[in-house]
């Protein structure tokens, strides 16, 4: 099983998207939930071999890409975050785009729940994002992120390289 497939709530968070150039956007004052899935050591799923019901081999299998699902509300949604996620902001630079045609971004999620804090750093991400905000209203958003590069959670590196 992965490190965490349990939804986690938070009441004070920031979500920062950056490209591999100088573009950056931060969404502040986030409340909501997120789920972190498919986090395996070195990003590789375990393959267990059995002989007559007993474990006879344990190997690292194929690469599994972690996912982060966030649903929340924010005081203000920075539309540049949306532009960075989709690679449409001016001066956009992406390492993923350099090795193919998929645009990517890096993210930093800092969140607090009471006295418990967590920081997630992920590189070379792809995502789908939806948000709504009416004038004077709190922004609602959801984002489904796939991490293709390094992943660090609370200072512990789980995946060191792409």
C-alpha cells in the first residue's frame, strides 16, 4: 500500500505553482481536503513472487506516478496558477516539454490543521484543474495532479529523480 490514501483536511494552506523559468503563482488562504496516492519508495511498485503460497522473491517493479487530489476553497484564486498548470503563461519554460511535448510544472503545498503542518514539494507535474469564482465570492477549485519527478514530503525525499 502507498504511504497515504486517506483524505486529509486542512484549514490554512498555500499552493504555489512554478514553471522551470521565472513564472510563479500562489493561491493563499486555502481550506479543503486532499488525498495523496501511489507514493512508493523510489516511485517503484513492489513485485512479490510466491511459490506454493510462500514469498519467494521481492523486487521493485514498474514506475508508479504519485497523484495528489485537492478540493478546496480560497480567498482569491490567482488565475496565473491556472496558466502555469496548462503552460499558457507568457515566457513559460518546462523541463518536461524539453524532453517531449507534455507541459509540466512544479508545486509546493504548505498546509496546517490545528498544530499539525505538512509540506509537499513535487516536480515535473501534470494536472487538470477547475475553478469558479464570482465577484466578491470565495473561489472553489479542484485539481488532480500527477507527479512525474522528484517528491518530498515534510523534508523526506520519497522519489529522488525523474
